[in-house]
């Protein structure tokens, strides 16, 4: 049988059966609990959430199975471990915690590196009295990214005898349309509202919502495992543990500029093919910054990320 891994806890996998019973109208997809065959350890490959797999049923009554084959992956990310995602939804809070644009730019570069679709969600705009989110939206919209604004605590709904808060309906509907037909991953620091957004999309409490520490305004991570939720046919969304260990070490420092979307057209204007876009004088990217074509803040963050990658490369040599 063929299935999709939708959750992994330790060595136990939950698999959604992809083979519907056509004789039954509106039949729901069955969920099996499975372990992986020992051969995968020998082959040094481990099944992860998002993997399409073949499995054998060992106990139909109790929905137990064993994974026998992992299909070829189109995309694989190491932290958090996931496969075959098609879109990154990068969530940034306008306030509490404050926007982490350095993290956002790392995530955008990684998305470009993996050739994934990207959507940026500016959450908690109702808490941003200074409307700083508008300048953030302007920068990234100008580059060519879709930016959706959401409000984390605007309206209560009652379902299953529970009150949960959710963003405005029109914001969520816009986000839902963007998610359609994709295996989506919500990424962002703890406390930015990823779980709140997922609960709002489904109009019920699926994930535990985080709290913000009053002392340091940083999020307390509440998601402990990666899980795929099916929104509709062929549309999934994953909430992942906070990206406190997010790393883009797979990108070489001398290739980083290629994954800053608005830098690409300026690279041919550099005098030297080996230009790092940091210290060189006749650099097309630095000239574009002077002319206002590229955001000075984005360029400054590029320099920081470049230095981080360069230092890690130097340490590996030793």
C-alpha cells in the first residue's frame, strides 16, 4: 500500500493511506501506525514526515503496519527533518516577540536554495501601534514575495465547547488560498503565532498555542514534534518546533548572493567574477544599494549571514 507519513514520534510513524476505497463514497483516509524495516538503518536512511512510502499492513484491525520502501524525495531538509515540502510559510510577528528579520532572510535564502515557493505572514499586526509592519511588507513585496497580514487575537469562536482566538476571516481565507495544492511548512521563531494560525485555518483547536514570556517577550516553544495536517485534498500544513537551531550551512558563503532574490540581476555588474559583494569597490550589488534598488537593511543582513557562513567554513577546515 502507498501512504504519506504525517507524523513521527521517536521510531513510530503515522501514515495516511493514499489508496482510497473507491467503492465507498466520501470514504475517509485511514491512518496506520508503523515502524520502519531494519534495512533502512543499513542504507543509512530514516523515514521522515512528508515521505511518500510503501507499507505492509501487519494488523488491519488495529491499523498496524511496517514501512517497506521510501519513494525518492524531491526535497529534504535536516532541521526540522521533513521531505517533499513545496512551500515555506514564513511567519513573523509584528510585536511580542519583535520581528526577527535576520532569521527571515536566512529562511528566504534557504527557500531559494531549495527552489521552494514562499509566502510571508506578518502576524499580530493589531499589536503593532507604530505600524512598523508596513515598512517590512514594503521591502519584501518589492522583492516579489507574497506578504499576508494577519491579526492573532481579533475574534473568538466557540467549537467543541472551547473558546479559541483566531485572526480575521478574510486574512485566513487569503492564506488558505495560498496554501492550496501544497505541502506547506509554517516556519518561524517560537511565539510568533504559528499554532494560532493553524487553529484558525481549521476553526478548531488542533495545536497547543504558545505563551509569551513577560520577562523577555520571547516565545515559549509548545510544538514538540512535526505533524502534517490535511486542510483539503492534496493540501497539507505542518507546524514545526521553533527554529532556534535553524541553519543554512548547506549554502556556500560565495554562493549566498544568488539566493537573495533581488541581488541576482546585479551580480553580472560586478567587476570580478569572484566578487564577495562585501569589500570590493566595483560591485554591482553595492552600487544597487547606493541607488536604492536594494534595501540597505537587507544588504546589511546579507553581510551578517555571509560572515556567519564564512566563519563556519573556516572552522570546518580545522
